[in-house]
C-alpha cells in the first residue's frame, strides 16, 4: 500500500489587474488542478492554495488607465477571476487576495513578520541609490512606472529595473532612454533609500538545492534542464542584491522603526509569494483551527510543497522565494 503523504500545492497568483486568458489557465492552473485530483485519488492529504496578487505597480498602472480607484479595480478583477476558475471547475481550497478585505490583515501581518525576521537575521542591507523620478507626477518610478531600452538585450519595452524578454535585472541608472509611463516625460535621477536582500549570501545553499533537482527522487520528477541551467548560471555569475522595498502609496508598509522607512512599502514580489503562506493560514482558520497551524504545512519537512508557475516567474520562484524561505528558516528542501 502506498504511504499517505502531505502536499501543499499552489498556483502562481494572477495579478488582479485584468481578466484571465487561456494561457493562464493552461500554464499554472489546470495542470495544478489535475495534479491535486490525482493526489487525492490516491489518498494523500492536500491543500490547494491560490489567490490574487493585488499590490504593486501593475495594479496602479491599470487603475490609472481605467480611471478608477485601485482598490475598486483589484476587487472587481479578483471577483471575475473567481468566477472564471469556478466555470473551469478548478477547485482551490481557498482563493485569497493580498488586499482582499477578508485576507489583508493576515497577509500584511505575515508579510511584515517575514520582512522583520529577514532584517533581524542580517540579510538586508540598507543603502541609498539613484532612481528615476518624475518631476511632473512628483514621484519615483519603480517597476512598470518607467519604460526604456534594456541595457542587456535591447528590448525597447523594458521596465525600470528588469527586462521581461531576457530576464536581466539592472540598476535604473542603466535603463536606456527611460520614459515615465505616468506622464510620458523623461525622468531625472534622484537619491532614495531602500532595503536590499543580499542574495549572494544564499548562493551555496541555493546551488545545492537546485543541483538536487537534476535527478528524479521517488515520485518527484527532475526539473527541466534549461530551467536548472538558467538558475545555476545566474548563481555562477553572482546573484545581485535586490531591493525589497518601493516608494509607493499602495502596498504593505515597511515594518521598521526607521525614518527612512516612511512612505515605503514592500516590493510586490516580496509580498506576493508570502500569499501562499498567509492564505494557508486563513484556510486553517476557516476550517476551525488556529491560524498558526499553517506551520504544519510550511515548516514540516515531511510536507512537500509544489508550486505551479509560468516560466517567466522562474527567477522569483527558483531563486528569490527560496532565499526568503531560507532567510526566515522556513523549509526550502521540499519545495518544487
């Protein structure tokens, strides 16, 4: 008889700034649902967790385009996502939202706990750097608030510090011919202070963890070679420090008693994967157990955690998110 096992299965959180499309469903949601049904058919204990990614610049940009408050926009699109998933027969145990009224308090609390723990363990470095600033809008331009030419591959629609075409990250000062997506004007450079995750300090444990994915282990399939080679290549080249805070008024406040933290929020790609954890906590609470019982799923090495994602999320799920788990002493060994 096959031994009963425990699995926490997640699908990547869709941005709540638009409707789902077939690519979403085929990539991270239908395969996950099929996998969950298979696990349950053989008697395994499973939690299937997902929800909307409500914070960050993507939602702000869409709200500006549609001419309505960002809170209204993310609430409407989250509801449409839930309807679409229901129509497709995808059976999440919980569908949260990082800013949804029933979930935001728990999500903010756990996200801030993550940040403080990583900070207290000494994995953040605080430093100032020059970033793009829109004089007309009177604000800094993180992420999708600026477009320009990628200094690595020449893509002319690269974001302020990241290119979705080649996967490169860079300082905003390196973006060629930047333009504000708010006003269409050319921004200037101004100094601001942020907290950077020292990814280089996790390189060796990440390398060992990734190498362990080359071979199938029991019922765990090997990772695809091109994914592993890409991630290991990033480590070989040296993982850069990555800012985990932003100058925005929409998101989770940075939980530090520091004057430089005023007016800053957590980077959306810091808080979004924590949604997997906070939604698990909310699920436990809804099922009549203490919210802290989520550690039964997240900190127990006997529980296998499986993420279904789009390939464009590789850097965040195979490098940054595992580093965050290591930095907070959550398990990363059984994450796939």
